């Protein structure tokens, strides 16, 4: 709020400042310097005295009157040669001086005026100039008044700008919250604001977009859910029929065939189960949170691993933390990464953890690794890197997608790095709980 408000306020004040200067220069050019005008008004008494009292004196009395003025006046009045006056004044003012006008020098609080144009008052008076100094000119006061005016305008503008920014800011904050929530998978999030709000049309569009995304994803989820459910019955029937066939057959060749078919049916069953699991994670209702000691959780994952030719290095020394998690779901995600490591390793895999401001769980292997441009894609359902290699290793390409969703439901992330063992490293980051168990 502060940023948007101050930016706008500074912009408005800058515009007003620029406008003030433009107005000043335009006025000076068109109608003369306004400061000159103020100074002339402030020195009006002294100018009046010279013009009305000294100038109107008969020729022989002119100098007497000038001296009288010098005696009674607070200001210094001198007669100087025209050349000296010209030197002291800006060239732009020379013409006015020559003409016999009163020429003000605001900065030095002085004015200059030729005694006369034809040497009427005394011999050579046409070449002399009356120079009055220490005039009661105070431009500072005028500038102070301008500054006060400027500050009052600024303060008066502050209020509507603050009100304007506040309404916009709260609206924008609401929209950004909705965008965050929809992005995080909470598709029912909507912005609520009155139709009179200035960003109401934008909020309406975002709500409409969120609604469309929700209904599209809902329809897709329902479709996968229904298909998977529908497949369960024929699969069960097939399993039963194969069982019957096996018991009725005494032909070893046929039995071998039946065993292969049972394997296929089991794989199909596994796929349907994985799909249903994924749908459950998508709906976000699968989480049963509790406080879980990290080390015990990871040890459980290691114990549940199937036997493998790869040597497993476990380093849980720094795993001294608890996490707020659904232990079954998190163990599944970690188990998936470990089984992948077993599948793709070339003799060595590793599991380690680090607890700090976040909890990091690292699964390493010394297999072929995953190219950087595929890091995001391997988390997509059914995506597999190398189809020929992956066919040999089995699996559906759903494991990482399920692990990713499970970790995201815990407020965490999974990223892929190059492993110090030479293959891929999967790093799960989870928010740590503040309290730690005594070790
Ligand atoms: N540790 C790894 N090293 C190299 N490639 C990997 C590794 N882990 C995953 N992959 C690649 O990512 C793809 C997706 O992995 P994912 O776990 O989703 O599927 P899967 O293991 O093939 O099958 P599933 O887990 O469903 O049984 C894999 O097919 C494989 O190509
Ligand atoms: Mg897998």
C-alpha cells in the first residue's frame, strides 16, 4: 500500500512542481517577471518619491530636492555615471535604462534611473543615473508564501490520493490472494468486492477464469475417476476368470500363458489404483496431518524398500526435526523416489536429510541422471524419459507426479539436481516445525 501510495503521490507532486515552474517561465515571458512586480510594489514609496517629488522640481531646485530626499530617507541614494550603471545591470535591462525607466535589481535590492535624457537638470545630467540601494525589498517573504501555498496543496492532495490508493490496494491484494490460491490448487477461491469497486470488472474476469478452470479440471478429474472405477469391475472379473482357468488347466504351456496374463491384469490393476490415488490427491482431501519425527519416518522408508542390487548409503545425522505431515503420504512420496533411484542406479544410492529453516530430504543415485531440460517434465503424469529403457524397468510414469502432488499438499517442493554420486538427486523441501524433539 505504502509503495503504490507514495509513488503516485510523488508523481503528482513532481507534476505540480514542474507545472509551477512552467507557469512562472510562461508568465515571465509573456507579462514580465512576477518577482520584479512584487519587488516594485515593495519599493513603491521610494520610486514614488523620486518620480513625484524630485522629478517635478524646477531645474535649479532639482539637486536640492534630491539631497533632501537623501537626508530623510533610510535608503542610500547616489548619482553614478551611466556607463557604471550599464555595467552593473544585465544587458537585457540596458534598453529600459536608456529610455529613462526605473530599472530594478531585485537581487541587490536596488534601482537605477537616469536623471534625465537631455541634460536638463544640470550640465551632464543626461549621463548620470540615480542609484538607490538598500530598498525594503524582501522576495524571501514572497517565496515563503509560495512555499506555504505549495505545502497546503500537497497536504490537500495527500488525502484523496491516500483514499484512492487504499481502495485500489485492498482490491488488488484480494485479486493477488485469489491468484495465489488458484495457483496452489484451491480452485474454489474467488474475489469478493462490491460492483462499485473500480477494479470490479477485473475481479469478475478473474473469478470467471477461476470458475472455468475449476469446472474443466473437475470434469477431467471426474472422467478419470469414473473410467478408473469402471475398469475395476472387468479387471476383477478377469482376475477371477484367470484363476478359474488356471485351476481347470493341466497344460503347462497354457499355465505359463495364464501366468503372463495374470501379470498383465495385475499391472492394469496397479495402474487403476495409482490413478485413483492421484485423483484423491488432486481433490486435496487426502491429508491426515500429525507431528512426525523426521528420522523415524525416513528410517521407515528405508526399511520398506524392496531388496536391490544397489548399495544404500543412509545419512540421517542431521535429520533431527519434526514435520507436520501425513506420514503415510509423505512416506509414499519418499519411497517412490527411493524406488526410482533403485531402478535407475548403477550400484549406489543414497538417502540423507538436513534440518534448518526448512527440512531437506535428499535421494541420490549414480545412474544416468536427468537432463536439465526434462526436470519439469518428469513430474507430469505418464511422462517417461527414455521409453525403451523405461519399458524394461516397468512402471507407469505416475510415481513422480504423485510424489510431487503429495509434497505440494504439505506446502513443500521437489526439485532435481545433479547428485554428488554422479546421477540424479531429488530434493524434497518441507516447512520445518519450530519445536524439535530432544535427541
Ligand atoms: N532417479 C532417476 N534417474 C533417472 N531417471 C529417472 C529417475 N527417476 C525418474 N526418472 C525418469 O522419470 C520418469 C518418471 O518417473 P516416475 O517415477 O514418475 O515413473 P516410473 O518410475 O517410470 O513409473 P512409476 O513410478 O509410476 O512406477 C521415469 O520414467 C524415468 O524416465
Ligand atoms: Mg517411479
